[in-house]
C-alpha cells in the first residue's frame, strides 16, 4: 500500500467500520472511537487512515466456507431431532393423560 495515495470515501467508511468493530470488542472507549472517527473524515492519505488503526489487531480472516455445506445440514438435523423428540414426548404425555 502506498501510504501517500489519496484516501477515498470507501476507504474512510471501511476504517470507520473497523473502528466500530474494535469499539464493540472493547478495545476502544467511546471517546477514543469518537476521536478516531472524527480524524477519519479529515484524513487525506491512506497513510493517515492506517495511523488510526495501527495499534489495533487486523481483522480476523474469514472462515473458509464448508464446500459441502455440512455445517448448515448439521444445524438443520439438530433442529429436526429436537422437534421430533418434542413431538414424541408430547405424544407420550397425551397418551398418559388420557
């Protein structure tokens, strides 16, 4: 990254979103967020923007997607099993109450 390149509004929005994530995680106080977010809009270069997040950890790499979609299927299977068990228990309770 050439730190002397002019920053775009998209660059500024990205940095504000990053600051919001770090504030939500407890790394920045609301006052620190306000100060840095204000500085984002006056930053002229990518280097100016980078200086505002230099002391914060980089964003976590996105998790690699499960190619087979197994995670989603496991969740659906767990929900189905819980629903089936609930219906079975409800049937048993109704059979005993009659």
